C-alpha cells in the first residue's frame, strides 16, 4: 500500500458567538470556505503505527496527532486498517484558525476508505470524524458550508469567490482556543450572515464580523495591525480566521505585499 494525498485548509467568513451552552460549549454561526493551501500526506504499510513530521513545527506528542487518531477511529468502527507509517509535511501552519489538523485527519480517513475499500459513505465518515473535532466533518467534502451549533451542524450555502485573490498572513503570535473563548461575550448578531454574504464582497466589512476579534485584538495587537494592513493595501474584505491567529484578505487583483513583515507566514492564491 502506498498512498499520497493532500489536505486543504479553510477560512471562516464571519464568526458569530451566539450563546453559551449548558455543556460549557458555545453556539456559533460561521461560513467555512475551502482554501488551496495543502499539507502533504503519504501512507505506507508498516509493522507498527508511526508518524514522521516535516514542515511547520507541531507542538505536543506526535503520537497524539489527529492523523493517528483518525486511523484508530477507523479501527474502533470495525474497519480493518493494517499498521501504517504516515508522513506528514505541514505546509499549513498550526494554531492558525485554518483547520489544518482537522483536514489532515479527514484526508487520512478518506484515502484509507478508498484504498482499502472500507465502503464508508461521506455521511458515515462525517459522523465518525466529528469525534475528533467540530470542524473535521467539513473536510470530508471540502465544500462551502454554513455552520451552526458548536461549528458541527452544516448546511450548503451558495457562495463563490472564484477569481478573487486571497492573502493569508499568520504572525508568530499564538492564540489558544481556550483563551479566545474565555474572553468572549456571546451576543446574537443583528445581521443574518447567510443573507449578508449574498452582497458584494466590498460591503462585507460593514456587517460580517468575527466576534473573536473583540477578545483577541486587545491582547494580540500584531494580529489587529495585520488585519488593518490588509485593508490599507487594498483588501475589499479582511478578517481573522477562526480564533486566530491568521488573518486573510480578499483582493480584486494581485497586490504588493512588501508592507507585510517578512517574518510572518504569508500565502497568496487565486480562488
């Protein structure tokens, strides 16, 4: 067995924290949109499960990586998966609000399902992988969705950013999800995000917000500075993705990024 695949990432277009739940989680609404920045994954049969990591540094114990948890999850669901050696090159920075780890796990489940003929439907894979993270199911199909609940209840949404120039910038600042939520004050948005995204992108900055910016920016001024820089160099819309620390900008044309400090990770593409 030799499998070679890639795993994309996502941005959040708007993120409203609506209320705190009795289970301690928060109800939210957001739009997940896939982005063609890819981690590289290869899988070969091995004597024991193991992982090799390259690219952007990952914190924590490698054996706790979501790709190995995805393999174990398949076995827990009565799928025969032999011991595997997974090589993972991280081109998507971690702790960035881009969902890279969730995407890696989804890619592993999809590819093992295909190559080992496990017979799992997209719906079944989405159901299974939700145990690993609220946004994991999104990466099974990688299509734009409107997300509710804790970010795990999806519905299709018509949104097409084809032709727009996307710029991602991630500073060295790290924002933990726990920190971001601890500082947030839930309040329902007065705008319907599903309706607002139907408007021209240039108008989004008036009504489509990421609530985490209110709690993160005061403690991480570099992230706020980068968001403002993207607007200054011509972004039609700029926002922090997820709980940070990546900010993204949507531009009508290719832009000069020389103002952005070279120490920051940057990625640009045409969607």
